[in-house]
């Protein structure tokens, strides 16, 4: 469904608040249709937001954004879709290692990946992916608190 909406109604992201309203609708739909996924999203948010120098907030296209200092580690849409940016080489390695990691649902020819959280094991893997990105930013530069 998200693919359909982004393909045919993607132009609505230019309308202020439209993506946030759509994501709120996704959250409600997910609560009713897959309440376990909503719980996994909440547990990931609790885990990652407890890491040093992590700031959370609403992503501009909906869902929860995780930043390490000024760098976005990734964001989770309210239907359990985790989007993250890695280097293209790391993306290639992740996709080769696990077929659940796919090209980003919009930005296919970039380092962005998409990963659907459907099970408890997926939620654990999502935390591992976020930790990989987090550790990468900590190594690249001295991370300071959120600005």
C-alpha cells in the first residue's frame, strides 16, 4: 500500500502536513491490523532513544526519526517500515546478507535501504541496523549532544 501511495500520490508530500496525516492514519491502521508491529516500533523507539547523543522527533514524511547529533540514522514509519542511509557498499553487503533488506521504497539507486518490521526478530535486527549506523557516526566524528 505504501508503494502505491508514494507512486501515485507522492506529489502530496509537498502539501504541508499531508505526510504526517497519512502516517497517523498508518499508525491507527497498524494498531488495529497488526498491534504487535506497533509494539515492536515502540520498543525500538525506547531502546534507541536511550543511547547517548540520540535525539528523536517526527520525521518530515511521518514516523519517528532517530538522529545522532545532526545526522539522521534512520526513521520508522508507523506501519513498521524502517528507512536508513548507509554507504552504497554497505547497502550492497546488507542486501546480500539478508533478503529482508531491500532498496529504499523511493530512492532505489542510493545508499538508502528499507526494512519491514513484522516480527520480534525483525525488531531486534532493526535495532542492530540502527546500532551499526550509530557506531559508524561515533567513529567518523566526535559526536556531540543534539542541537
